[in-house]
């Protein structure tokens, strides 16, 4: 009897971590040559994990955000309720309860099952802290191709991140047709820090996935304020998200105990285009001057562009 795609994927010899970090040509061949096999394997795997899969969905989203977003999609003039949930905690950096802390238990259980599946997953390149990371977007080789997870991921990007980013940062509109995402886990004694950097995105959404009671120390995120030169140090709580433009410089402090798990999502334009020169300002305040109207309706729409397959890394 021939082996299933799942069995074949599980038995493949994987590239070493060192080979992946230096992006050896053989690594690219491994992912490209086995893409269809991995996609089929994830579909097979999902058939035996329907219980975990059934828990993925909007129930994981924090109720206040879920209800406000649903109302705005139905009537964009009600988007102020979404805006009010986001607190500006550093210039150009907004924070909100994104995942329901109790719902996070289901999400983490699902991701633990993913880790146990033994189907090769590509960690994020260019990031030292990638031992437990995975690529989430289909534009990335070796991505988490489980169909149910992809529906969940697409819902977060299309129904939540894009319109909210447009609401907070109007200048990203038109530079948000393409998506990118990865997960990452910071571990004390293994992953130390992430130096000051900017993202190749128009907007970045960083969501904490720690379960309630899953504590850690250190691993704060520093955001640099170019106007004052000050550094604002922020920390994550379970399910909390930070949304900021990609050109906001930020860094992660060393984690000193425990683990911190996050999902990092990007929006950018076709062929990697991002806004170049724009001022930080509130989209809601700007659009209020004209009574919301067309600007609000535009925010709560899906882009017409096709996915271009370009991956930042």
C-alpha cells in the first residue's frame, strides 16, 4: 500500500537550522519541490484534528472588538466604536484586547497539535528568535497550509487588520493589498533580544498568544519616538495586540523567564510598496471633518488586487 501524503511529509529529511539561516540553495529547493506534498499533508492532518479545528474562528476574538467590527462592516458609519477600543500607548502605536484570553487556550492547543504533526514548517528567516516560529501566509514556502487555519488567518487579515489599520493610519490605504504573517516564541535562555529595527510593512499587528497564567518576565517591546528621542517600553498581556506603522522603530528586550508567544502580521502594497513620507495622525479625526462618508465606506472593503506572491523574507 502506498504511503499517504502525510506519512511521506513526516518522513522527509529536513534541512538543518544552520542551512535554513544561511538560505542554502538546497533549502529553497526543498521547500519549492515539496510544496504540493506539504499542502496535501496538512489537509490530511486536518481531517484527524476536527475537534481542535472547530474551535478556531471568531469566538477567539475579544467580544467587544468582534461586535464593534461586525457592526462597522454592516454600517461603516459605526466605525467609531472600533476606533474607541484602541489606545495610543506611544506615538503611532495603538493597543487593544484582540484575542479573548479564554479563547487563546483553544488557539494554543491547536498550535501545539501543529507542532506535534511532524510536517516540516519553515521558521522565519532573518530573525534569530525563530526556533518555534512558523510562516502563516501562502506566499511563504513551508507555510502552515492547514485549510482551516488559513480560513482563520484570512479572516483576521481581511475582516480585522486591514480596515482597522486604515482607520488608525489613513495613509496605508492602497498600500495594504498584500499580506504576510508568522508566529514566534521567545524563550528565556534561548532567545535573548531583537535589536532596534523597522518593518518592511505599511502596518504591523503584533498579537500576544500567551494563555492566562502563562507568565514571563522581560521581553518588553521598546518603541522609539522620533519626535522626542524617547523610548517607550511596553509589555504584552494575554491576547493584547499592538498595531503600528512599519516605519516605527522598535526592539524586543531580553526575556528573563518563561516564554512569550506572538503572532506577527503585516500589510503592504503590490510588489512590496509602502508609504514613504506621511505624518502620524488619526484617521477617525481626519474623516470626521468630512462626516466619515466615502472614507469610511472605503475602509470596510476588500482590495481588488490579486495576491502577487512576493514574500518579504
